[in-house]
């Protein structure tokens, strides 16, 4: 099975980090970082998505179990923008039906001078 759609929520999520140069062109980067994952449900308060401290940057990946092939992403940070998401089979992931076997890579771009740290 090589499908990249699963009704289970994502559990393998990475961030690919680029910096925005003053010439407004993005510099290619191969920096991949792990993100902390916190699952929220549609009926949870949106206040739970607010950062808990000034250095925390929240990226929201919306996974619709009825349309798993089209996840959407948003950033609540003024320092980072999300420009895309790539989903592919996670290397070595089991095909356990309770787990989403896909790896999601969030395309993160720094839009501020301090781009040395980010978290989700």
C-alpha cells in the first residue's frame, strides 16, 4: 500500500526550515526539525491554539478524516510563515491500521531577523 491518505491523524511530522532573504527569495535549506505534536479536536476552544510563552510558535495542521489527502496548515506566529506541506510514506513506518503511516513535512519560512529557533 503506497497511498498517502489515511483517516488516522498524523503522527510523523517534521518542519523544513528556510529563511527569507532581503531580496525576497527563499534560500534552499535541508534543515529538518522535529515538532511537538498536540492533538486538538474541532470542538476544542480555539484559545488552546494560542502560544503559552513568547518564544513558542504554533503551527496548525488541519487533518480532515473525511478528506485525508488534502491537509491544510496555518501559522499563528508573526515570525514564521507556512508555505506548503508534503506528505509521503514514512520510511520504516508500520502499516498499523490505527496509525497514520505518512510523514508530513511542513515548509516553514522565517520572516523575521531571529530565525534560530522554532517549535510547534
